[in-house]
């Protein structure tokens, strides 16, 4: 960023900090015990994050007395907002009866029945404790079923934090090679280089270069995994032709297709595969299906998932908290309430938000984009069409960070990367308030946008 922009950002940080002495004091304590004062890198921002006191419905309340309209919803996991009354009641009722049993119980198969009834790709499902575990197990199932080891993922695709998925998530484009020969780049220090030897990376929405990799490596590839809408990369939507092409080619070459629906599971009551009309072999789920409590799930074709049936004795899958009673109670109450009408409602709020953003861009004469579909969108400081990770990487990401912190000072909380997710707890007035604040923020940022991204104004 140029000097003037850094000064502008610094001024926002000063305004932010001046109004948050309690968060500052808590941060000073927290760094004594937690590296960086937090326990999750994605929630860290400078000068220090606002510490939250509680959440209710569409709003969070920080320890300094600010009320924040929450467009982040714990990274899209809170489909009904905070402390959804039916979910709270279900958890309270369950916790008095115990939290976990090391034995099966009714709510597990009840939530299983609900998910299998809704997601077309699910014949059988297993629960775990995070989206990370869900994708890890989906890949393991694919390896066990096919007897092959390699995995194809997309550049920019995020599937959690296991080694093979910490590959080319947010790579430096100057090091990533050409689209027809993408280099696999470890996302973090400590990721096993040996594990990455099993990973092949393809460009999202690029039929030719994706099919080439599948064809050339099919004899060694167990599965291809995609986020049907690439979320953390910037809500990049898929071309239906690309989805169709990878479905046909993977099926023809004995490669299983996994849709990571950890985020997109909310796009319809049957996720993104129902929305786009594509049937993957396996899916992973997480976020909303646990009603705000840690969760993951994976499942799919009966002939694949049957390997987990201990009566057949093939696959071990355990976990102390798999299918624990609190998650099952919260998940069941939440998902029961996330019916067709609820899904339509959040998607309508999403459309209102997207259209509102487009009007703001037009009124302020900023030539920028909004990506996304359904109830999740992303502001992007670029005027180019966004079709893959590299298009987002070429946008001015730092401007989204300025927008984020400025919005916090105006009572709106989204994600630093520019994501806004709707919840059923929001009203149209809430969405309009959020838009009003985005308008005010962008209007003030115009001189900075002109410096950092002159092509947009
Ligand atoms: C598409 C996708 N898959 C997997 C994960 C990992 O889920 P978790 O954070 O619950 O491990 C995420 C998390 O954001 C995700 O967005």
C-alpha cells in the first residue's frame, strides 16, 4: 500500500482502538497465554480483535459495549444467527441428560435421517468434529474404495488444515507456474512435503486444463475434491459446463468426485450439488449442520460408505466426540428449522444484499465486483470477471481489510477478506443497515481507492 493509504488505515485503527479499551486490556492478558492472544489465525486482525461478550440473533456485543451486525456468523456456521432459541432449548434439554455416551443414541440417526433425506448425494453419513476431519475422511474413504492414493484439488480451494489440503490455497502467483502446469505450493511451514507428493492442483472453471490432469493421472488418482463454490478464495461460482465436464471425466476414469459442501451445504436444503444438478460420489459437510457446535460429516454412495460398516470389518473410523449428544441436539434443532422456506429467505436476503452492493458501486462510480450466490457474497476490488483463484489474487485484497475495520467502527462485522453471509436472524432492515454502512465506508475510501486501484474509479 502507498503511504497515504497506510496513513488512512492507521487513522481507522486509531479510531477503532480509542473506542475499545477493554478489548485492549483483554488482548494484553490473552497474549500472555495464547500466541497472538487468540487460538485461530483467521480471527486475528490489527491492532487487536474486538473481544466479544455475547451474541443474540443477528448481533454480537463486544466487551466495550458496541453492538455489531454479524455478517460473518462464525465463518458461515451460524445459519440462524446467535443463540437461536430452538437450538438453545435443545442443547439445554440435552446437556442435562449428558453430553456424550460412547454408545449410539436416537439423535444421531435422527440427524442422519434428516441429512440423508435432504442431500441427494447422501445414502449414508458419518459424523466427526470439524470440516477438516470431514474432508480428510472423505478422501480416506475414496482411497480405501479405489485403492489409489493421489488427490486432485483446485488452486485456491480450501478444505481445512490437514497436510494434503494445505496446498496451493493462497499461493503467491509469481511462484505458482502456468495454468497448464500448476505447482503445488505448501500453504504453511510444517506441512509435509512428502504428503504434498500425492496432490495435483488444477485451475477452477478451466475445462481443458482440468481434464488434462484427470486423464493423465487417473490410474493413480483416488478422487478429485472441489468446493462447488470456492468460498475462502472469494465466493467464486462454478461454470455448470466445468462441473459437468469433471463429473463425466472422473466417472469415466474411475476417479471419485467429492464435493466439499462444508460451506455450500446451505445453498439449498440439498446443498450446491442439488442447486447445480450434479451428483458427486461423496460430500463433506460441517458448519451449519452442528447448530454452532463443532461438527463435521461425510458421506455419499452406499457402496462406498458401506466400508465403514463394522459388520463388514473393513474401515476403522473413530473419534471420542463423534456424534456427541450436544452437537446432535443443536444440529437437529437447527437443521429442522432450516427448511425450504428458511433457505429461500436467506437467499432472498442475499440477493437483496448483492443488488444493494451493485447499486452502491454504481452510485459511487466504482467499477468493482461482487461474487457469490445464495446467501454468501464477497466484495472484490477488481473490475475483471472473477473465474478462478488468480483473478481474486490479482484484486486489491488490502482494500477489503480497510473496509472491514472501518465497518467494525460503524457497527458491522464481516470477514477481512470481504465476505458477507446472511442469516435467518436478519431482517431486510438489518441488511439495508449493513448496506448503508458499506456505502458510507466506500464513499470515504474513494480517494484511497483512487490511489491504490485507479482503474476502479
Ligand atoms: C469448504 C471448507 N471445507 C472445510 C473447512 C474446514 O472446516 P473446519 O474449520 O470446521 O475444520 C472449511 C472451513 O472454513 C471450509 O470452508
